[in-house]
């Protein structure tokens, strides 16, 4: 008496089972899902292996980030240390100058004044500088209003001052008497006024300096130098901040190890002091004496304490160097040897003020403070280097563990692939689906395309010290072996549908997919079964050839077309990103086909479909949605 009810219950169960196994199509990916018994067995273990590899990969990401942070900190600390070295060096030069000036002032030692420099110039009676000084001595300030001298600034030796007597002698010897006695004019008009010529091009001895020398019984003897400021190429860089002397902000020399050479005291051009009267004497283009006259005389001439230290700095000496003990390098590879010459025309020294002692104490205090900061910075650098070493050690250890895990996973996959494969399901479960892992790339590329994608720094770390691609490519990849390949999908589909699809069938199927949309009135209520029934109807209503393809056959064929075309687009995008010159579109397509064959282990068979889909907004938007 209970039999009807039992039959009814059985029928309901069958009905429920049928409704739960209705065909559901994921347009993003066509996957063949094995039965629940297989999910709870081998695939469950595979998921555990993949989770472990993912965790190791996350650990590598974190360690790589730490390594980069430590390296950036060390780089920043080194930059700050170099800046401190420069500041300490500048203050030490200032302390030395202040100390020398203070001692000489206290001892009331000989002081090279401007008057003494003028007297030295006057000793050269028949020189142009000597005649000009005699004129200024006789006429005083009125000399500057004469047509002959109104554009003349003065003599090189009288336009600059040097704190140290030894440096003054070295500078005079380096320049030579002729340059020390050179006349300096603002413009070329002043140069023309000093010497005129007759029609034959001979010097007119009755005008200019020649005429002036003859009038006082001091005929000019030989040639003389005249420097025109407006015709000099000025220094193009900046100036030291808050420096009343407007010293040039020159880049300090660096040895190959990045350190400043020991014994380096500064640049000669910045050791010249310019009087306030001439400090703001500018050319028409706005350049002063330091960046025109003295920069052209000394360029980047470097000053060192001793010859030995100067020789050690040879790799970074480009425009000559001097040492306080008499060493001289004229230019790169040109050495001046022999005994020092005592040039009788030297630069004067600036007057020593009563504030020298206070300035010296302040400068010494700043030097001590900066040296303390440098010591603390060196300690920070050592600590960061120790942390960096530890992070790199942990990274290498974790990387080896990761590679070992991949090797074990590969071994597991090989063993499972050798076993008979489970039967393919003809339906897609609504209640539970096993995640299918896409593997269209070699294992090394799969690793790089995970969450570390775009992090070139971590990629370099992974490749550093090992051949990661060779290690991974040498074994079968777990993910490649666990997921069905396009060849497997295609072969199983062929067994179900019978004969191969023709090009005409493929083209009509693509057209059916493009021309069939979800009903806007039904929205989400229209399921995929209805959607693919409408594609099947469109296909058979518009065919002009004999074809008996079923709805499932069309679905599987479209999934293969869609997936293969999308992967081909990816390879083509990689080729186009290379921006190779002389490569046309056909060449790029050919290279993309080669990449497809290399990584998919089969040829790309759907170019006729891709030619249609590549320009269709519906397919492009669907591909973008699946990629994201």
C-alpha cells in the first residue's frame, strides 16, 4: 500500500537530481569538473599543496619588501653622510683660514696689503700694469674718468685677496707673472682703447698705453695680456647658499669608492676673496668677477694638504691641483716639477677683524657637532646592513624551501597523471565546483604572474643567485598537470560530437554568439540553458550547409574558440609590447602563433574566428570582464 508513495518519492528525487544537474555555462572558462568523490580525494590534497606553495610565495613577497626597505634606508643614509662630509670639509677649510689669520694677526706677522701689491706691480716699470698703476698713483680717482682707463677694472693681482700667504705664493706661481699683471676690462671697447693701429696695421705708439708710457718715459716693452670680461665664458652653475662672497657651488671630487679624497681643502676659485667694491661689479649679462675672471684663470683647480694626498686623488683631478707643500699639476697628465719659484707679485691678504676669534670658535663647534652626527649615522648604517644581511639570508632559505615544495608538487602530479583519468561529466554542478587552474604559461611565468606580478624588484631577487626558470622548467608543473589542457578538452569534445567542425560552422557559431543577447526584460531570470538554446536555434535557422550539431556540441566548441582566441590575444599583446622596429602586423601574428604553439603545445586553429571577434565590442568587453 505504500508502493505508490515510494514511487512518487523516487520520482521527486529524480526530478530534484535532474534540476540540480542542469547544464550551467561559465562564459569566462570552460572546465570539465570531476565527480564529488574525486574532489574529496586527490584534488583535496592538491589544493593543500597549492595553499602551501601560495603561503611560501607570500612569505617571499614580505621578505623581498623588507630587503628593499633596508636597501633604500642604506642608500638614504649614505647620501646624508656624503652631505655631512661636504659640510665638515667646508667648515674645516674655514677653520683653517680663520686660525691662520688669527695667529698672524696676534703675532703681528708680515701682512701683504693692497699697497704692497701695488708697489710690487710698480717695480715692473715698463709693463702695461706698471704704467697703469703709475697713472692711477699720480691722478688718483681722476684716472678712472679718462677715456683710456674708464673701462678698466684693474690688475689681476689687485682684484683678489687670499687669506694664506703660502696659498698666495702658490696661486701667483701657478698663474705666472704675465697673468698676475694682466689688465682686466669690462668690455671690448676698453680693450680697443688701450692700443690703436694705423692704416698699415702697425701699433700707434702715440696713443693708448703706448702713448702714455712714452709721455712718462716708460716705453712699453713686449706684449701684455688684457682680459675682457664680457667675452669670457662664465661659470654656469649655482652659488653657495647664504655666502656673502658668492662662492661657486662646485661639485666636490669623489674617488671611485664614492668618498671625498683625503687632504682635499677646496677649489682655488673659491679661496679668492673679492672686495665689496668689486663683488657686485657685474657685466652686461649679470656675471661677477668670480664666475668670469677667476673661474677662467683657475677653473676647477683643486687644493690639497700634501703632495702624497694629491697623488692619491689623481683619478678625480680634471683641471689641475696644488698642494700646500709645493706640488703642482697643471692639467690632466701635466706635472710641474722642480723647486718652487718665488713670484714677486702676489695677491694681498684681507684685513683681519676683531671677530675672527669668535668665528673660529663657532666654526670649530659646528665641526664637532657634525662629526657627532656622522658617527651616529655610521652606526645606523651598520645596523641597517646587519638587518639587510639577515633578511637576505631568510629570503634565500625561504626560496629554497619554495623550490623544494614545487619539486615535491611536481612529483605528486606526475604520479597522479600516470593513473587512469576519471570519466568526464556531461553536466555542470550547480552546488559544488572544483576551481580549475589556468596554466597557459610555463611554470616560471606562472610564478611571476601571481600576486608578485609587476614587482620587478622581487623578480630580480628570485632570479639572483639561481637559475629559477631552469629549475622550474626542468620538472612538470603541478598546476599544468592538474588542470585539463586545451588539447584534452578538444579531444574529449570531439569524442562527444563526432566529426570536426568546419570553418563555415565555426563562423556561423561565432555569428550566433555575437547576435544572441540576454533578454533585457527577463534579466537574470533567463538562465544559461535558455541562452544557449537561443544560440542553437540561431545556428540552425541560418545555416546554409548540412549540420546536426547539438546544443552541448556548440557550447563546447564555442568554449574552445573563446578560450583559444583570448590566449592568442594575450600572446599578441606581449609581442606588440616589445615595440620592435621593422615588424609589421603579419609578422606579429606569426610570432604570436609560435608563442601559442610553444606554451599551449598545440597550434592556434581559430584565426578565422579571431579575425571576426577581435573587433567586436561584445567579445572585447566580455574578455576584459573575464580578465579582471
